[in-house]
C-alpha cells in the first residue's frame, strides 16, 4: 500500500486534503527528479506541469526538501520479514535487494541525494525529515535480528544497529554515490558477506 498520501494527510489541518492533487504533485516531482535530478525539482515547474497553483504545493510541502523526502522515504515499504519462514540467507537477500533496487531508481535516488545535500549542517531539519523513518527502519531491523537469535540463526552478539549501518550504508553508497558499475551479482555478494558475519558458527 502506498503510504505517501496517508503520511501527507496526517500533517494537514482543517479540511481533508485532496488525494488526487497530492498524487499529481508527487507524480510531477518524480518525473522532474528522474529526468533532471534534484536541481530540476522546482515548484514553478510542478505548477506548470499540473496546473496546480504554487500556493497549494507550498501548503503541502513548505520546501522542495520536504517534497523530495516524501518521495525518498514514502511508498509504504518496510523491511521484509521472512526469517522465520525462509531462513537467514533469504532474509538478508530480500533486504539487500529491496534497499539496493529502491535507491537505484532515478527519482528516489535523486530525491535522497538532494535531501542529504540540502539538509547538510541543519540538524533540526534533518531530524524533522528523517527521524521517524530511520527510527522505524532500525526498529524493524532489531525485530528481525531478535527473531533470528531466537531461532538460533544469528549470533547472540550481533548488534542490530551496527548491522543496519553496515547494510544500509554499503548499499546506499553503491547505489547513489559510487562511480563504479556494480557487478550483476552485487546483492548476492553483500548477502554472502552479511550472512557470514552474523550467522552462528559451528565451533566444533
């Protein structure tokens, strides 16, 4: 389920928001980001593309960083949780694949990089835009790790926050910033290294 409109509506006050207007704005923003990057994202351009007045866009997202963050973090995706059913390797592979493929999308990648750059040095704005999504993602990772430990699949000293940093940091760097073309089996390579690092070892 796409949670973008739901998240936006939660912030609104007064009359209910028009979900169709929200969708048209976001669709136009995605097009601008995919075709021209973060610098191409402008409320004037969105207004011209959609015939929606700039004032209506500003009422929904006060800056383009807020709108880009909606695109970078929205969509209702949460970390897949299949460790009980499919085991550790399948869990890590699904998680790595979801992160990597999501941020390789031109619109999401441009939105994420733009938000990082435009909020650099502004910790208050970073917290406003990123705190909830990061908190929720870390909690989801902790839940998966706890299940893996309970099932005897993950070593007891595995710290979920460190695992989160290693996986998300590695995959986002390669998807967003590296100039090297990733090998076709990049997700499989990351999966192998993570599983090898967190799995319980047979000491015999």
